[in-house]
């Protein structure tokens, strides 16, 4: 038993020694920040959307997202990404038909993605502002998120999606700046 303990100790000590080499992930030479404009597209599904009575279930919502964003990648082996974006959601609902939601937002990702966006849902007669925080997994090449819309006005007749699951990916990245 003592020999096994010594063997495990020496193996783990060797791992600690070799982890401090000069090409470690914290080395300043490997970190590179790039900024690139991008077009992002996504699909979101919201089940059981409710109207302002909170008792009537309007139907499910299918949402196509098209946004233009500024993607900032912080380099290294375990890098992070920050995205500022503006665009629109195109929403199809069985009961209410088609409406859209111009929006602005920010997202931060390092394996775990979190962000928030401000939406202005409209059917071209009324505009209803909403805020949606979200949490998920992903990075600079896409994210899978779960979000919840919070209404900012009491009286509204648009459906509010209680839970939204979505996938967003960049389809085109333009020239990078360092």
C-alpha cells in the first residue's frame, strides 16, 4: 500500500512540475484578441405562449433570428467571446400570425453563455417592449440558450413566451481586426 501511495505521489508531482512550462495557457504570447463583425442567424422555439390573461395558452412560437454583431474573441486555449448585436426576430404564432421584434443585446461566453437583450415586439400597429435574459452553453462559434421574456408594460395583447430555447450561430464573419 505504501508503494502504491509513493507511486501516485511521484506521478502527480511530475504533472505539477511539467505544468509550469513556458508554453502554458497563461503565457502572454498565446493570448490574442480579435474583433470581427459577423452576421448571426438562429432558431428559437417557445412553447406555451400566453396572452395577457395568463390563463389562455395562445400556442407555440417559432422564431427566426437575424442579427448583425460585433464579435470580440479573447484568445488562448481557454478563450472567451463577447458579442454586441442588433437585429430582429421574425416570429410565427398560430393564433396571432406573424410579428417581429427588433432587438439589441449583449452576450458573453466562455463555455457557459449568458446575456440579455431588449426586444420591441410589434405587429406594425403596436410596439411592446420586453427584456430577455438567457443562459446556456457555447462560445464564438455558436450558443445553445434558454431564456425567459419579461414584459415591461402591464397592458398588452401579444402572447408572451414563458420559456424560449434557441440555437444561434454566425453564418458569416468579416475581416478580423487585432
